[in-house]
């Protein structure tokens, strides 16, 4: 099971500043289909990880719907090491205060 508190701590350690957005790290996230089945979820998460590595970005998975948590749990049970390589944020896609991201 994934501890979301440690994920939040990891985000805080990266020193994100939503008001000025002074974070120098680059991120990549997709709009993942939460209504698909397990095979599609694994494909989407693996693609997110692979493309992020190719582009030198940190892969991000947002838990923006109740189905997102179910998707994350089933993917983690099937492929245990995959989710640990993706930054999981229990928040909406665009937090308040973020105006532009370069």
C-alpha cells in the first residue's frame, strides 16, 4: 500500500512554491483513463514512466478522482515496482496559485 503522506513530504522536499513557482525540476503527467481496465492502466503508467525518462522529467500521477485511487491500487498490486517510480500527488491537476508553468 502506498503512503500518501510520504508522497506529500517528497513534494515538500522538492521545495515547490506555487505562488512564484520557483521549482527547477520538470514534470510530466498525462490525463489517464480511470474507466479503463487493468491492462490499459499498466500501459498508460508504463508509457508515462518511459516518456518521462526519455524527456528527463519526473512522472506525476494526480489522484484527482475517486477512481484514480482504485486504479493506483490495482496497478500497484499487479506491478509493484512501477508506482514507486512515479510521483503520486493527492490533489487536483492545477493547485491554486499556479498561474503558468514553463
